[in-house]
């Protein structure tokens, strides 16, 4: 493919997601944000959607669209079996994009990249986004992991550019394959807060009276630690676990069995739209106790709503929050319990994190910057260094004298962690 000139309109195909628009996973959110913003800039974008039912159940199926916000949508043949849906849909997406009139084919996730060689063979410029090291996810068996690893190696060998969402994954590709990648993290948009009307009607929640987990219910999210820690805490605040399955029905049954007998624990199932907004807007705090992540969009969203967040100390989480959230040792239920108890007993500490989280995260991660840098890769231009703000809204920096009083609490939490390390 010839190098595209700056300003020239591109023809772009998106392959590897489930459906767009959809909140079936973080990848789908990324594809929607990228494709609609690219289309708004005048580029022609086609998303090759998976066929079949919503991963959380056919009750969440929506009418298939032909176009969404100027993005054309094509549904490809899909075999609905665990592991085969992604394989078959990405095969046909790659096949159709290989023969289609595209300048760029953008693959999302490692598994679908197993077919990246096909459009590359037909002269297309191929870009791959590795949203996480999917072969490490517990839900996949040996055959699926082998296929995912094949996709990873295919991306390394054939992709013109590989985008990664965390520095840890960038190091992984450099150390494992000697392959350089481009670090372009996801963006986030500042939302509007909504009152808890549906929460009050459906769950009896009034706002500020629940701890929230909101993400896909998969084993690497660490939900078991959260339930075990929460059940040891004396509090009237409920624990709301919001999210749908993703080839993880048996795991969800295990979680519900673990929560059995504690009517403070609420499972909402898959959420989207107004209910999702209300959950983020009215939580006392948000918890993400993951063992494995790529770049957790749910964490970015939770902070954008101004939530106090508690996260595990894996690099993919700590890179996002820096010192603007409470961090505990991954997989350590006792440490998680201690952090939750501290925040429940000190609402002023929780409030201090809420004061700074939205400005920090919305200043640090910006979708327009993501689109600018991605377009640069599509055109074969060098990536511009992304400006990272220490604190504040986009375009601002703050001096030490302007750091809000909440910073004293952040320093307090640092000292708490240091004390823990000395024990």
C-alpha cells in the first residue's frame, strides 16, 4: 500500500470485535470510539460485526444495524460456539477486508490477528491493537490458547504496526520477540452525572450506599477476592456486582454460590445505558481487584464519573491511576479488606479521592489524541509523544502549590502502604 498523505481520506476496515455499537467488552467500546470519530473526520469506516447472540444472553440482542454514526456495519458468518465465534467471525472479516477497497485493516485483539496475513497478502496496510495478553486468560483451554498465540505471532510477523495499551505489554513484545510496538492508551470522555432513579426502583439503592464492581464477570477480574473480603466487613453498604458473562457461565455460578446467604450482595447482570450511568454516578466507591488486564476501560470510566477507586497493584492498573486511587496487593484478600474498611470508616478520605479523580483521568486520557495518533499509524507517520498531565484537565498542569488538599490523603495512603511493606 502506498503511503497516505496527511489529510487524505482513508478507507478503513475494523476486524476482531464482537459488535459495534455494543458494551459486550472493552474492545467494543474502543472500536466504537475510534470508528465513529474517524467517520466524523470524513474517513470511510466499515466494521465487520460478529453474527449470533449477545455474549451475555439473547435477551440483550438488539436489531442489527447497517450504519451507525456514519460507520457502515457488515455482519459476517459466525459459528456460535465457545472459542469458535471469534475465530470464524475474524476469518470472514479478514477475508472480506482482503478483497474490499480498503487502505487500512485494523485488527483488534490477539486471536483475530491469526488471519492478519490474509489482507496483508493483498497489499493492505495492517494495524493490530493488542488489548491484553489474551492467552493468559483463565477461561481459555489449550486449543484456544494455541490459536491466540498463533494470532500474537502473526501480528508480530505481518502487522505494519502493533498498538499496545500498557507499558508492560510493550515490554513483553520487545523482550519476547524483539518487536517494537506503539503505546497508545485508550481515551475517556467526561460524562454527566445522573440521579439514581432506576437504582431506587429496581434495587432500593439511593446513592452512596453501595460499593461497585462493574466489568465483565471473568476469573481474571478477581471478583472472588472482593466477595470474600466484603463478607468479612460489617457495613450497611451493599456490594453491587454489575456485568455479564463472556464464555464464563460456570464462573458466575461459583460467584453466586460464594455470595449465597449475604443479602447485601447484588448481582445485576449485564448493564448498559441509563442503568450503567446511574451505577457509576452514585457509587460510594469502585473496586477493580484484577489479576490480569490490558487497559481497564471500566476503571477509566469509573474515575471519569469522579469515583474513589480501589485497584490491585498490577501495572496495568497502577499505570492508569498513579497516586489518585487506593492500591492493594493483587490476590491478597486481607489487604483488600483493610483498604475497604479504611475507606468505609473515613468518608472524608473517600471524598478526597472523588474530588480529584475525574479531572485527573480526563486530563490524562483523551480520545481525540488517540484518534490523531492512530491516524498517524494508518498513514505511516511517526507517532507523536503523548503529553501526560500530572493532574488537571486537558491542557493544564499544576504546580505543587495548586495540588488540592486531597493530596495529603494520597500521601497518607502512601505511608500506609510503606508501613504494610515493613510488616
